[in-house]
């Protein structure tokens, strides 16, 4: 990059920082304001209106004579949208509206004593200790949710975080509690909210009798959804099929086609109206063919259901609400097979409390049969299934749900139908895996999650959310048996406090005053709550051990805390790359955080002794323990069975076709401690004596260009190949003759164990922890010199290096027990 380009990039960066500074400072200031117990904040569907359960609770609280001291804030995406419900309340002395994402929104989020949401608050928000959070969700699940979806760990990330912060989770039934909250979102063992199996407050609007139904029809007609009192109202209410609230699918045109086709095939006296999901309403309202057919977004869904004669839906949870009416439901599922493949549902087709149609003609025939008493009349054919479904899925939707919820959340009463989230007796483990770039720490962390006994442990993997392609690939490789928590963004604090935090991160805590240290600890605790909610873990592990931001953050967590030491960290702190010490400052901060941890875990006994000797000033000797890393045996062996990628070893054939090649392979980051320069120099001596020798170097790093220059300078371009980072290095290793490692120091050389699992002989330099992977006699171990390494490699070419016996499965059993002991498990 030219100097002009660097300057331009710097200017852009500064402009972005200045632009973000104002809003950030305002948010930080809001965090310092006291929480107001008299302020209630409501948000529905990301600000799409005064809707759903929050709307029902709001109306009841606003009218409650004992709660007239409360003030109410509604969050809306568009303050200027035409909404009669909002217009009616403008000017109310105890009600105000804020725009989602505005400064007023952030201030209300930070200070409201009670927060009520039917979906999720944004990722940057974290509940403060004095706040109470009621998450009402927006329906009993029919379609699969959370971890039951494809890529569930990713799609569930902010929902799970919100649920872990909630004090109360509203549930329609034990089915919803168990299937959705405890299983699909994996709140068992870690969620601390109280489940309120009290019914859905929004369904209270369905218990208004004939007078309420007539008023609902009049309201619909007044606001453009034309329906007369005498017509049979058929409500078409399809599910929302987007993957994200922020990326809705525009299917208004196809819905308009369905509405008109259905209406044309129904006999006179029927009127078809369309109710779309909040997220696609803005598309549907612009579709001219839906004029007079579209239910306005601001009219509560359950008010519409009170006036509906026949509900037509596909996979929407709206049918669970409609069960309370006792009226017929028809399921229109022309894409059931595709939907099952893409999303899936919790109920089989045969369990649905209504007949199913796959064509509009079938749908019209079923709707026309309603009330006839004939063989196709859904009122008659599915009465028992509807009654059974109501008992299972909506047992407490009886018109009194709102007051029961308020009894618990606002009035502090106890009532039947509330319980804590389930526990199954497993100890809980939170493990931060590190930056998730392709390196040894990431591999070791992923291996551990595959090796640990998930029937014994409840495991949560914590990662920083990223759009880096390499990190995303590695995050997606996390064992699916572990729940995932994704941290997005960073701490919200003032510029002044950020300056103090930088000193903390550089190991200068002693330079900070006691009040500043206390304020930093308070912010760290708040950031931990933002990240993991109110979850409390028995064991907390920083498996990376290189980032002070994370060691200090996790040092705030309750439970037994352990931080990993993957290398000789003092040597790593002093290591130079291109004249710089990349880890000098961050490791200084890490060392200063060791007082927060119960165990400092090195990945070999030799390394434990080195770190204990070098870092004894930061922690007592008994805190230093050892636990070796596990192997992902299946991944290594299956990878070894594949063909090497084209262009990796096929270009290294000897010039003499009658001479079989002898292929050395090494794997590791191209950085100073791995000392591949020594390996290339040693190989040059070997190649001069044994021309059939070849070398493949797998890995990437800051020294790649320098090493490539060395290969060319030594005239080894036809015998040495640097193939870069490989997703499957084992295929190349399996096609090689011998594994060689030239490191100056290692934490635990996992690549040696992988080579042994594949069946390769090993030549290695004698760094301090080599014995954690090579017991005496298991390979050729030489001094850390060019001459000694060349001599060992010559012995290998001459047949003196042979594979050694190694049982990777037995090894893993022992190592997992070492891990459990290291984290303090009984």
C-alpha cells in the first residue's frame, strides 16, 4: 500500500471514529443514570407497533388504579407511521414513544425498571442488575426454533442471549416451556429465568363474546379490511418465512394470488382477508390487489381472531391462539415437503387439529364445508383433535392470562403455573475458545469440545462474533452438542474510562486509583452480563490465554476459573517478528489478570514447570497445573484417507524417475518460534546427500515470504514447496514419508500426535515439551541446531526412523481426565 493510500485509510478511520464517538458517549452516559423502577418499556417485533402480549400487558397496567404511578415507553421503528392506537395515546401524561435506535431509545433501555419484549432487544444491550426483564415471546412454536433449525447456533445467538438475561419467560404451556425454551434454546442448566406457564395475555381479547366480535368486524371495515357482519370471515394467516427479522421475504404478490383465487372459488357469503406477519406488512400494503383484503398491522391479531369464523394457516403459531375459540382451522401446506427440508415443524401432519389442503381448490372446498355438518366439515371431523390440542398447547388461555402475569411480575405474588428452568445435574462449563483463526489453539479447542463427555458435562462455547471467512468456518466446526454464545460488539464506556481500561489491558492496574479500578470492575461485570446474561457456570475457562480483554472479562464470572497457557508465555512475550514484539503488551495484561483465576493450565508438565518458574510473581505455585490437549481422532483419520489437494505434492517428484521420493512434511504457523528457517537449511544439507528427499511446509504466517526467498536462494525450488494453510493437512501428511518439526519451543506439539495417529515416523528438535508427544524411543529427537536436525533427517531417509505404537483413543481418555482435574471438577 502506498503512503498516500495509507494516509487516506487513516483519515477514513478517524472520520468513522469521530462519527461514532458522539452516540457512543451518549450511550455510555445513559449507563451511568439510575434505573427508574417506575418506568416500563415495551417493544414488539423490533418496534413494528403496539402489538401482541406487550400491548395487552400495557393496556392492563395503564388502566390499573393501583399502578397509576407507572410511566410507559413504547418503542417504534417509525414514529410517523399512521397508527390509530398510537395517535390515541399521544399526549397521554404517562405514555411516550421513542424511535428504535435513537438516543432516547438507548436511554430508556438503560433506565427502565421493567422491560417487556415479545422478541429481542439488540445485541449491544445488556440488562443492568436493577432491571427486570419479561420476555413474552410471540407464540407457541409449531415451526422448529433455535438449535433445532439448520445453523441454529448462529440464528439463535441473540435470542438465546435475551432469554439468558430474562427474569421471566412467558409460556403458553408445558409443551412450550420444554420444547422451545429448555430444548430448542438449550436453557436447561444455565437459564435462571422463571417460567410463567400462565397463558398468553394477547388471547384475552378473544373472550369478548358476540359483542366484541361485532366490534372487531366494524373496526376492520373502518380501517379498510372490508367485511360485513353477515359474511363468513375466512382469515388467511401464513407464517413468516424469512431467516431474520432484518431480512424479510417479499411474497406479497403470491399471497395476493392466493387470496383472489380462494375468494373466487368460495360461494357467496364468504369473505377472505389476509393477515401477514409484521415483518412483511410493509410489502403487502403496497400490493394494489390486496386493497380491502389486508388486515391493518395496528389492529391486534387476537382482536381479528375474535371475529374470524375460519382460520387458514400453514406453519404459523397463530393457530394455537385460535384454539380457544373452538372454531375450525384449515392448514394450507402446498410446500410441506420443502418446508420440512428447510425448517421443519414440531407436529406431524397427522397431529394438526384441522384438515390439510395442498391446492387452493381443496382449500376452498374445505372452507365451504364449514358448518354444513357433512363429511368434509372441519367443525365435525376435527373437533376431538382441536379439544385435545387446546388442552395441550393453550390450557390457560381463558381470558385471565394478563392479570395472572401481572400478579407475578408487577405485584410480586406467587401463583400456580410458575417454575424455574430445568436442571439435569450436569456441571456447567463455559469455555472461551479464542479468536477462532486457523491455528493450534483453535484446533485444540475444537478437539476438546469433540472429546469431552457431553453426557457428563453441559458445555457452552463462547466466541466473538465475526464476519471473517476463516473464523466463520472454524466457528461452524464447533461440536453441535455444545451451545454457543456469540459476543457482538464491545463494552459501552466513556472515553475517559476507556483510557483507564487500556492501562488495565497493558498490565498497569497498579497505576489506576481504587475508585477507577472499582468502576472498571463494575463495567466488566456489566459486559459479562451483556454477553452471557444471568447464566452462572460451575467452571469457566479461557482456553486462549492471550487476550487481556477476555481474561479480565471472564475473571468476573462466578464459578471456578481457569486460564490456559499454550506456550512458554514469557518467551512468547519477548518473541520478535520483523523487529517487533507482537505479544509484549497483551501478555503483560494477561499476566496481571492471573490473580482472578484458580488454575493456570499449561498443556504439558514440562511447560507447567517453565511457566511456574517464569511467572511465579503473578500467581502462587499451586495454581500452576497441567493438562494435555486432546486429538480429534476421527477428523484426523478421515482427513488422512482423502487425496492430497492438487498442486501440493504432485510437483515434487524426483528428477530420476527410477528413484522413489522420500517426502518430509511439517505443519505449523510460519513464525519465529517454529523455526522453519532451520528446517529448510537442514533440508538443504539432506537434499545434497539424498537427492530423492522432498519437503512440504504446511502453514501460513508472517515469515512466509522470507522462507520462500530462502528456498529460492538455496536452489531448492524443485524440492521444497510452501503450500500455505490447508483445511485438511492430514491428507498431505498421510502421503508423506516422515513428519519433521524444528521448533524452538512449543506448548504441546499436537501435530506430532496427529502424525503418530496417521502412522508416520517423527523427527523433532528437543524443545522442552517434546516429551508430551514423544515418549523416549518413539521418534528421533535431536538438538536444536541445523547440523543435528540434518543428521536426524538423514537417518530417517536411510530407514532408521519408524512409526511408533500410539493409541489415540486411549490417549484421549487420559487427557480428558486431565482436563477435568485441571478445571477443578470433583
